[in-house]
C-alpha cells in the first residue's frame, strides 16, 4: 500500500491537470502512428512494473487522445463531460470494490437513494424496489422489455422463463421512426424479433404520429397479432423531440399495452423552462429508462431503469422461489433479482456524489443552460443565410444543415455528410451527422456546463471552413 500512497496523489494531480487544461487544447486529434502502435500492440509485460511508470505511460500515451467530450465545444452524440464529484469518488468506489448484487453494505443501500432521487427529479412515481442502476440505456431497455414480455405471456397462460418463446402467438411492439436502436436490439436479443416490430411514422416535428399508431394496432388486431408494448421517446437523440406522451399513454391503457418511455437522454428535459406540459404522461409509464451518464455527466457507466410496479422485474428475473420471497416494503430482496447482472459495480457512489454536489437547483440550472444554448444555436441557424434548421430545438439537440450559396442543390447531401469528419479533424469543434427524412443533417448536442454562445459561433464558423475545404 505504500506504493499506492505515493502514486495516488500523482494520479489525482494528473486527472485534475487534464481536466483543467482540456478547454485550451484541441477538441479531438488523430492518434499518432507511434502511439497507435503502442496502444494496440504492446506485449504483455513478463514482470510487473511500478505504479509511477504506469502513470507516466498514461500521461504520454493516453491523456493526449481523449474522445473530446470534456471540451466545451464538443457537440457530438450525447456524451457529456465528467462531473467533478463523479471523478472525485470513482477511486473510492474502486477501493471498496463491492459487488452490488445485494447484501447489507453501503453500495446497495446508497443505490436505493440514488434511484429514488432520479425518479424524483423527473417526476416518476417511485416505490421502493422499483428501479436499479444499469450500465446504460441499452441494458435498461433489455430489462424493461423482458419484464413487459413476462407480463404479456403470463396473461396468455405462459411462463416464458419455463417454456421459452415456444407455444404462443406473435407479439407486436411499436416504436417511432425516431426511436433509438437499443429498442430494436432488445427486441432481437429477447427473441421478440423484428418481424412484428412496427415502426410508427413521425409528424413534421419528428414526434410519434398517434393516428398512425392507432392504425397499426388496429391492423395487427385484425390479423390476429397481439399488440403488447409501445415505446415512446422523451427526447430523441436525433432531434431531441418528445413524443406526445399523454396521448400514447392513453392508447396503451385502452389496449392493455405496456407503456415504455425511453428518456435515456431527454427525461431530465422536464426541468427545462416551461417544459413540464411537454412531458405530461411520462408519469404514467410502466417503465422508464434514463442515463445519469448523459445530461448529468456522471462518469460512465451509469444508466437506470425505473418501474411503476417492482413486482414486474422481480417476476422476470428473480431466482428466489416466490414462496421464499418476502415482499414487504422493508424486504426488497437483492438487486440481482430485478435484472440480469449478478456481479454489479458500485455505480451508486458516482450518481449519488454528482446529485449531491449539484442538488436539484444545480441540475435544473444545467438543463436550462444547455437547453437555452440549443435554442440560441437554432436561432443563429435560422438567421444565417447559409444554414437551414430541420427540427424545433425542444431539448438541447439542434438538427440543421449547411447550404452555402453557389452550391448545386443536389450536392447538399454529399457536403453535409462530409462536414462532421472535416470539422473533427480541424480540432476546434466537434459535431456529428445523422439523417432526417432521408436527408443528410448536422447534429449538435449541447451538454457541457461551460459552453458559451461564443462557442456556438465557433462551431458555425468551423462548419463553413470545413465546407470550403470540401469544395476545394
């Protein structure tokens, strides 16, 4: 332990120094050939090496090549900078190194609080045991859909855990054309398949078309296919759109469908200025996925799934026989009874520390600051003659495209497809691309608490410069 005592402060200084210098450097840079060879091809050492030497390797070979998400001008995907509180306590969670499957220790008990706090922030009704932390939204979605599948097949007289997917008719699930790919992946992994996965069209604001949803459900009922789940989005990753949750909740209730909400990125948007009515209906969901490692900046991995009824996931995953379970409020069982993970890391310490450090006021301030900047960027795009806004900015995502004067209309797609990589290589900003209604688009997601309006101006200037390079 003496070596750790000596190297630990140096590691802390290295982390703090890296974070304090991020804004002064490039957002992203390509990995040099020599460092790439070292990162991917180094042989396993025959003998152990001192901790101090390892830190020097990290300083020289790892820290110079970040993903970029710690920089205020990183607008790519939905990747936030790490919260200082999360960085601070991450080594302490590693020092304890518990398995949070269950038991009487701090890691398990603190997770109860972290999950409850997340539910309170987004206004989701929380009963003890009705939620757990996961690696991210993909795993949260698998857990939610597995729970929904168990309920649906039990209603038909099948126990899918015993019989598998044999002996029952097809189940149809519905998600919007803008729904996240993790929903499709979960359907495939769980044996539901994509043959009966219905893609619901979206309206002009890229929200699920509820009229189309009704028509798809009616067609399945007429064909003898059982509808069982509808998945809505509370903030899509492409445009930040929030589906009409209250209407979808009503349709789900009318047909006895499981109502799942993907709020991995956008559920916290409910804290935005005047955003509450847009999220009406979220509280009626049977399950909700949200990622503290997105808008909140909890260091990855830190996802969460919440349930209206804790009995559902326990029925889907517990290996404790029902006659031995104690379902009293103060006897919740192990977390491993509510999901597929047995050995579970101490995620709760990073989530708890981040929320404790920010408080409700700090979280609200972060959401409103980044959402306000997104609206500002949307306004800048609309005011510029060489850009076009493609969707309303309702959370902190802005979807748009660059249309410089003198370009042939048919060249717009190729140009906008090329711009993100060119901007990334230039190193002064970072954004990513997507496709909306078949059109190549640029997509900027604002998550950094230190991003400014000036940074938005740099982003647009960098897009213009990248376009000129493409033309040359």
